[in-house]
C-alpha cells in the first residue's frame, strides 16, 4: 500500500470543517467525494455511487499526515493527490487528477474534442480557470474570443469558485409547484443557484452537486435513481418498455438474456436497404418532437455518397416536463446502443455520438459502462466498422435542436444553423448525418426483431406504434407511460395515472412539455396522437404532459414557462430574443391597461415570432400566451386589472 494521509470518515452528522474538507477533497482530484451521510461517506467513482467507509489521500506533500475532517479547511492546503475510497465492497481507486498535458493527450485527437476537454478541466478544478481557457484555445487552435463566447453560452460551465461544487436546484415548472423556491432559499448559504427543469419531474426536487443528483428525503440529501416505469393497467403490449422492468436489463448479460442484440444480429444478416424498408414500413416517426419518418431520414443519409457518415443520438432532453429519455438510458442503455448500431448498418455510418444533457451525470456513467461492455463483446469498435462515444453537453436547452447540437459537437458556438441544407446531407462536419432521439433509436431493435407489422399494430386505428409520455404535476401516479398512439388522454390521466389527488379537478395540462402550451379541461377530449392534439391548437411533440389542478394560478405558470424560453433563447434572431422577453414582461406586472390592448400586443408579438423565428423555440413559445388567452380569459383579465390597479 502506498503511504497515505489517512482521512477517517467514521463520523456522524455535518460539520463546517468537514464540509470544507470535502470540498477540498474535490479539488484534490476525486471525481467527487461529495458528502457525509450518517456514519459514512457517499462518493461517486467511475463505476457508480458507493458507500465509503474510509478514504485515503495519497500525496507526497501530505505523506504521513492524518487529516482531520473536522479541522478547518485552511489547515490542509490543496494539492494534486490521488484519493482512494474504501467501500463496504472493498478498496477502489478514484481517478487521479490529470495534468493539462494529460487532458490534451487524452482528448485532443479524438472526435468532437472540445466538450470533453472543457469537462475535464471543469471537473478537475471545479470551474474553468482563465489559464485553462487559454490553454484550450491554443491546443485546439480556436480563437480565444470565439472560445469565450462558446464557453459562456453554456449555463453549467463556471469560471470561478465554488463552481461545480455549488448546488444547483431545479426550479422547473413542476419543481416550483413542489417547493423548489423554498429549497433553493434554504441552500443559498452553500452557494446554491437555480437551474432550469432538470428532467426529473416525477421525483422530489433534484439538486445537482458536482457529478451527483441528490434529492431531499427525510431531511437528508440522498442520491436518486430513475424509477422503473409502472406497467400499464390493461396489460397492453409495449415496445421500448417491454423488457425494461427485467432485473439486470442495464447490463450486457441481462440485456442478452432478455432478447437484447437479436435485432442487430438480424439487421447485420440483412441488406441495409431492406433494414431501412422495415423501419419505413413500421411507421416509426421521430420521438424527439418533430415526428419526421425515421426510415425516410435513414434513406437520405444512405443515398448520399459522401463519407464518413455519422449517427447522433439526441439525448439532450431539455424540454421541461420530459424525462423519458433518461429512464430509457438509465434502465436500458444497450437498447439505445443497439438502435444506433442498426442505424449505422442501415446507412453506412462508421461513427456515432450520444449527445447527453449535462444534468444527467449518472446516466453518463451508465452509458459508458454499457459501451465498454458492447466493445468487449465485439459489437462496437474498429473491428465492427462502427464506434460511438458519449459527449456531455454544457447545459443549454437550444442544444437539443439538432443543428445547434451539431455545432456544439463540432466545438462551435451552438446557434441553430439555417436550413436547408438539412443534417441528412450536411450534418456533423458537413457530412451526411442521422440525428435521432433516444426513444426513436430504442424502438428500432424490437422493430427489427418482431417486424414492421408488429410495431404498426401496437398503435390504435391508423396510428402506428407507441409513444412514451412523461406525466407529472398534479396527478396521483406521475411517471413514464408507454401508450399506444391514439389512446384517449383521459384514459391515461384517470385510469393509468390515478387522476388528480386531494379531491381536486384538472384545470389544464401542458403539451409537448411546455412547447405545446396549455389544453384546458374543456379541451381534454383528445387522443394521444398529433392530428387530434393539433386540432386543438397544440401538439404532442416529445410527449411531456404536466397536469395542473384547479388551485393553480395559470398566469403564474405561464410566466414561469415564458421566463424559461426567454432564458433559453439563443439570441440569434431578434424577434425570438426580444419577443420572449416582452411576453415574459406581459405575464408579470405592468403593461397595457386594458385586456383588449394586452391581447393585441401579445398576439402581435406572438405572430411576429412565429413568422420570423429561425427555429422551433421561437415558433413554439407564443403558444403559451396564445393558449392562456384562449382557455383562461378570466385569469388574464384579473392579471391585467391587478397589475394596473
Ligand atoms: C428548441 C428545440 C429543442 C429540441 N430539443 C430536443 C431534445 O432535447 N431531444 C430531441 O430528441 N429532440 C429535440 N428537438 C428536436 C430535434 O431538433 C430533432 O428534430 C430530433 O432530435 C430528431 O430526432 P427524431 O427524428 O428521432 O425525433 C428539439 C427541437 C427544438 C426546436
Ligand atoms: S428562434 Fe430563438 S432560439 Fe431559435 S435560433 Fe432564433 S433566437 Fe435562437
């Protein structure tokens, strides 16, 4: 055993010195020693969350030192130490903290290097030091002004302490209803800041700390795992959730035992054009929001002669109220990998990326482990002709938009691109690229295994297949539900999810997360498919539905929604940049003194945004005010009158 300073963690309770020392340990180079709970330390190693009983610091400077976790942090100056955790399962070594040169050697010559390099520095130092940004600019030959512009665009890259060790509290619309503002206030002393919806609307309010997601539970902050989706009450056949409840499904062995990788085997034995035909015949359409037919997208990429081609899995999932992709990746990561490998065979792609939102650190670990297993089983890697890598975003909703995502991967400023040309011909590095959502890709292996007709007939009537709906808010059983397309919304809300608690009634639901605006109680007689919901002036999109009971202030909910869009507008086109800000103001105090002029102004801003915005954010945001004014004229009138009295 190397000589070590010893850091005995058999203490209970929280202490200021202890907290400071743990923050220092973070600086020492653990990926994240995080916190004391009861009589032990919860830490995260590369292989997941562990319960640490003892922790050792290896360091020439501190050889022989006994660290006292209750001592003041200033007595233990920062250094680059290796940190080992001793867990109940034995001894593990956490990552030593890398030097600048080691970071560049590891990443500079890889595909899409900027994001992993930024994260490596951010993880190592807790924030992006000025020297680090200059070193990156030099190493990647990116002009320093461009790099600063890009780095500061992302919400989660800090440039000063406490940086990523400061907690970020989700203040998305549903978390706000669950008391997020009070939780944030209670954590301000620790440097806590708000973050937009972090994709856990079915959980208690989440707090992101370093590379760990915690939730408040019985007065303690606890790690949290994606819950297994509840089975549907009628025992209806599912596609992506069919095997997700099987134990060990997230492991390679468990996945294979439950039918995993049979779709890929079948695909590899089939001509690529026939694979694409099966996907087209199944009726599968994009599950990320736009609903473009998947087979047609793959055809366009396959038919373009230029190479190399790329498969990008869009795992950005930034839409408030959507949390299905996290569940799929956490519980069934091999399904996403298998879907990507099938897409690669079908289109001739040789490389792939999973673009994962920043707010899902545990998911990154799960995906990396699954990728290692797939490579070890010769399903990925140079010998198969296709390999893929995870790239973690920097926290920006607009990076879910596919062209913004591609710019982000390429290390450019993540503005959406003008279209055409589309990514199928001019995607990653201007070459043919498939961009598909997680759920779309996870649907592909069962389609290949069971056939196009099987998938098509999972839907109701003329609607092909299934859709995962993320249901949250004022409903008894929030969570992800895989529904046959065409299922009546009321059946999902009342029979599957138990209806509204506390003897209240539904006042409204949001659609497409927030992007589809509101449907009021009077508009709920719809089925879960695009034509039915579009007939009510909204859309299903990625399938996030938030339920709001009759106690909720709809203007306040609309204000928080528009504030989100204003915050996330990338600013490229001024009608969206200014329009979202003006609409937020109209939902706050001040503004026109009569309801008529309020409506006129709001309609005018909204129609300008819809007509002139370059991407879906600016086109969809006005649905919030439009649907508010349509369904809740009384609440709008009260709002206008009260802000002018
Ligand atoms: C503002 C905005 C945000 C988006 N966010 C996401 C997202 O988080 N995940 C996603 O899959 N698609 C998102 N999309 C849709 C993508 O641009 C793209 O249509 C999708 O990834 C294509 O995959 P699919 O055909 O499998 O749905 C977003 C679009 C817009 C306009
Ligand atoms: S519509 Fe808004 S988010 Fe989209 S490109 Fe324009 S400014 Fe950016």
